[in-house]
C-alpha cells in the first residue's frame, strides 16, 4: 500500500480478508494518524488498540497537531 491511501479500498479489502499483515498494519496506521479509526465501528478501534499495544502501530497525539 505504498500508493496514496484509499479508505474505501482498504476497508473493503480488510473486511473481505484480502490484505496481507503488512497491509493491515500500514492501513490501520493511516487510520490512526488521521483519527478515522476512532469514528468507525468498535472492532476497528479495538484492532487499532491491539496493534498499538503490540508495538506494530504507534498512537497519534492530536494535542500536538
């Protein structure tokens, strides 16, 4: 997913189980960075928190933006 991030494509492919682990991590990092992940259904937020806790993604501090 080194091209421009496409939200709809990511969600569709994620929901259909079509992404590799590195694509999932990269996609969730993008959703974390722009804050979108916290506005989606709960499973996305839980997955994001799990990835952050596992050290695979980093959290984003909106206060510093």
